[in-house]
C-alpha cells in the first residue's frame, strides 16, 4: 500500500522518498541503489539521463533521440544511454499529480525539486510557479530567476544549458544558480567540463556562484511522476 502524499509547507511525507525535519532533508531508510526501491512509495521513474555519455539530454527528453526504453534496475554508476519511458509521449494520459526532478551521485539522491504536475505538459511542469518542495532553501515559487525551464539557455553552437534553474547572469564570474545540465562546452569557465553532458548543482543549501567551481557533479538526472489515485 502506498503512503498518501501530503504537503505541509516545506514538510512532506516519506512518499516523496525523503524525510524532512527541522534540520533539513535526510535520506529515507530505503535502499536507494535500486530503481524498484525508489518506486516503492508510488513514484515512477520515466526518465533517467546519464552524465558523461556524450548524448544530448534535451534532445533525449523532448524528441527521444539516442535513448533506450529499457528501464534501468539500479542506480550504480554507468555510462548507459539515457532512459525514456514511452509514456512521456502520453503525458496527458497519466493523471499526474506530482513530478519529481532528482539528481543522484554514487547511488544517493543529492538534490531534488518536487513540482505540481496537475494539468501540465511534458515541457511545462518544470516551472517556478509549480514548485512544491526542494532540497535548496531558496528554490521556491516565490523567488525570482532569469532561467527556469527545460529549454534553459540555448544559443546556437555556443551555449546549451538545459534543465536550467538560475538566478543571476552578471558575467561569467557572477553567474549564480541552483541546477543546470551543461550539454557541451561553452563560453564560461564553469562550462568547461571533463565530459558531457554534466549535471551541475549547488552543493550548498542555496544557489551558488557557478564560476567558484564548488558545485557538485551528479551521475544521473532522474524524473519521476506520481499519479492521482
């Protein structure tokens, strides 16, 4: 039996896969190394992108380019193709209540944003106005952002920063954000990565200056949906 989803401000139940208390987020006791365990509370993984495998994440999500439809079974590090469930194409038929955007490193969830998925499309759910809960204290629906979208900042061949949640652009040395997929090399020092794509996230409790290069690099970007019952 699935635990009912309840949101009370910034406190939410184990159904989201994490337990929150006054000290912030902590992992639930479930074994997070298997996809099956991550789905036990009612979430269903419909997409998992792999960092460093050379395949564009935006194209994988939007158009199903260079993907597999075979769902992975573990969260152990690999360089597998991006996984995309066929139900992404049938988004409006899934009766979606919540969407969870998660980042994983060494099999553990290191960051997340939960969105209200009601009435959304496969592109519109990733929006500031839909934020319900997050592992970053400043990532709320009330904050302001210069980028908050799946498309992010795509500028021809120069920049491709997707699944981009960013607060400030003020020259490379003053760019401040929470999460980004860097699809390929770009114009700033923080775009220069050992392999692509890279899933960068602020390793603090709030947005960070990207050019400090104190960000974390996640192994996987995963998208889960929770349907109304």
